[in-house]
């Protein structure tokens, strides 16, 4: 009897779809054993791509505060099938799962689809996904879903180069290398090679050994933790909490506040972030053990 595999995702650029389909390919290759269903989350009013700059920054407060938009109902096939494994692909917007993903999780459909199911989360981000994953873990726990694996593919370039390339990509649609800037996003090599993670998942699933899946995924490079970026995320969440609530609560001043936020965000990336990096390096000998424990936790799938 065929096992049912569900692949959930939302994508604007197509990058995440390529990744989740490559990861699902080992299941597709065994059509006698598995039936793979793809569910692309769709909003009633979708976001543009490329993003006009003002729209991109204007999504910040709703993104960070996890305020949902209305989604189109999932297909009947998704609603009426009992799935044996779910591959859940998502992006990060402003240190939080994207509005389309949050909209699905808060729609009412998610509880029925995810409840009591093993889930492998798959993210494709610039580089800061760690605390967003912590937020997603809470949703999965509340749905009684069992997180059995996590794959976090990132742009391997340095933090500052990736800022420039992602802004170019999001606002112009150009992912390819131009001038001195490299291509944006997850590298083609990693996207095309993502099937190796699918083989690991399929092997553990076939052998009823999902409890030991995550260590093997980590061993094969599925999760990279940069301690400096974890620190940046923690600081960023505190500051984003202040900014997002201010913008939401001061509706009449929203356009002006968004402009101030844009200036602040650029200053934080180019001025404050390097200062944080200096202190991060200076404190490395003192905080080494703490950072190692933090790394082990974030590479895992448990929720504190």
C-alpha cells in the first residue's frame, strides 16, 4: 500500500519550490511505494515579485507580529488525505516565518493537516533562520505535529554581501551575478544537490527510524549555525518588537515610521552589526562552551 507524502511550501522566486521538489525526488522515484502531493500555499491577495521597495518594508510589522492574511483553501485532495510524512518548506521574513506561512498556520486548515504527523521543516533563507525556526516549533507543538527533521539552506556568502544581493534580487528580480556582486540566494550547487537530504529522509522513513533522522541530516551539512548571527537575531528580535508595535499602534504615522524603520534597519546592518561582531570575537574564549551548547540545540529539533 502506498504511503502518502505531502510537500507544503510557498514561493515567489521559485527557489524554494526547486529545493523541496529535489528533496522529494527520492520519494517520486518510488511511485509504487509513495504518492507525493504538492501543496503551494496561495494567498487571496498575493505579494508582488519583484517587490517595490516601499511594499517590501511595509510588510515588516505584520510579518514580525505574525498577523495573517487570508489564504485560498487547500485542494480537496490535501484536506481529505491522511498523510504519513510532511515536508514543510518555508521562508523567513523579518526574523519570522513569512506571512503566507503564518497565514496557513493560523487558517484553521493547518491543524487538521499537521496534527499527529511527522514533519520535516525545510527553509531557504539569506542566513538568519534560527529563531524563526523556534517560532515555527511552537506552532507544530500546538498542532501535536512531530518535528522529526530540519534542513536550513542559506546563502553562504558573508553577511554584508548577501544583504546587497538579496535586496537586488527582491527589488529587481535579478538573482544572477552582476558587476562585483555574486548571484543571490542559495547556490545552484546546493539546490541541485538537495536530493541527498531526500535520500536520507526516505531511508529513515522506509526503515521506521525517523527518531534518528536529524543527526544524520546535520552530519551531511543540512544545518549550519553561525554563532555571530544567532546573537544578531536575538538583538534583532528585541528591536523588531519595539518597532513593529510602534508602527502598528501609530496607524496615522505609519508611512513616516516605515521610512524611519528603513533608515534604522540599514544603519543596524552596516553600523551596529559590525560592532556586535567585534564584541562577539572578543568574548569568544569566555563564551565558547555556552555557544557550543547553543549550536547543538539549534541544530536539533527539540523545543526548550
